[in-house]
């Protein structure tokens, strides 16, 4: 466990800004370096959030004071950036999805293990107290044997969206972006990896899935369904059904004042558990998780094997839908 960590951030986009804002509220983290391909953007970022701006990622990784790095670059750069961080001896928190496919993830994790550094895929929601409460309810058998999971995560971006998430060559689309949360939650709740995974989607003329639906079947009998998309507004909730009740998660992906868990057990009154976190503080939980488990080289919230299982499932889903990325590494 580390009482404090000095952070560097690679890239200056919206997710990097959200992490930098939250870092100010963490118990352990301090931002000291920001890397960008543009020195001007890095300096502007530093003026707003602190630290020193650098005109390259290499300068951040070469800074001996930087202990941990938040990789906030686009999906298709995560493998190379993770490998570079590992070789520099930095603890790594890499934004989801970790890579474009399982092969890339395996290559990057090889470097992580060879250099004996900490790694966690940055599924922020996994570190939040709301999900720890969910884990507790499931472990206590509050709804009996889990049978089915339904989840949604989608938002409505314009069709002229100028973003790498709207580029099929770079791993864009609903599944890899917000749909990955639904896949992650389903795997967490089921407690094992799916043996069947299918995804059907509406494809854009740019080669990415605008919106779609997926199903997962797990060897323990659990089934899951999810909906996702980048051009469709969905409920963005989840519900877990067991043979003794249900657990509904309201707003689990980005916890706000309306987020809560609703537990319904057969023959009993419903119970509600409220979870509120100011938007600017959401990412503090994952930053503090890195410090807490840095000596273990991974966290129980999102282990390395969990990340590899996630990438394996995403590969299965994409294969079923015929989705390929021009920039992905192939054997």
C-alpha cells in the first residue's frame, strides 16, 4: 500500500480531464505530469488541473518522480502505451477497453508481468462503493441463485460525431465503448466466463456499430442480455434476477444523485440503498485503489485475469457480428 502516489496522465481528452478533476479529491493521488503530442495542449491542461505539461508521452514516462500513469489515449493505442509504461517501471491504470482484442491484451500483459509493475483496467464503476454493495448482496445470497442479468448503456451522439469512437478502424462503436460496461457487469455477477456470446448490431457507413444487442450464456446456467449504442439513449440501468428476488441498479455506470440499488426479496418489502458521489469525484476511487493495492500489482476490483476474460468475451461478441478493426493486431 502506498500512502501517496505521484501521477502522470497520457493524453488530454475528456476522460483525462475527468480523472484529473477527481484526483484532487483522492486520498492518495497528486497530478505532477501531463503528456500530449501538443505541448500547448499539455500546458493548458496543466494550468487547469495542476502538474507540468510535456509535449510527448516519452517525457512523462522518463520523469523519475512519476510513480503511476493514467493511460487516457484512444483504444487502438492502449497496447503500445501500456508496454511503454511497463518498460518505464510505472504503475498503470489504463482506460477501458484495455485493447482492441485479446491478442493485444496478452502482448501488453506480458510486458506488465516481465517488468513486475501494477496494472488495472480503468473500469471506474468497479471501484465504487455501489458495486462493493452489490458484491456483498450477491455473496450473502440475498436473491438466491442468480438466473438472468439485463443491462443497458447507450447515449445519443450526432451522426456527424468527430471522435475516434465513431471510427470503425480504431475500435469505435457502442460495444467497445459503453457496451463493455454491460459485458463487464454480466461477467462480474455471473462469476465465470461465458461459453456463448452473440451480438447483433446496426452498422454505420464508417464501419462501427451504432447500436446493438448482445446475449451471453455462462456455464453455470446464468444468461445475460444487454443493449448498447452511441446513437441511442437507453435507461443505462441494470437488473439481476435470482430465484429468490431481484437487484436493480439505477445509474451504476456513472453514479450521481439518482443512483441506487433496489433489493426485492420475495415476500418482503423492497429495500433501497442510495449512492451519491459528486461528478467531479467519481474517478477518485480507482486512483485510491491503485495506491491501496500497488504492492499486489493488481486489484480485486478488476484483476488482470478479469481484464483478459473481458477482452476474450468482446472478441467473441465481435466475431459473431462480423466486426473487425483495421488497426487491430492480428496473429
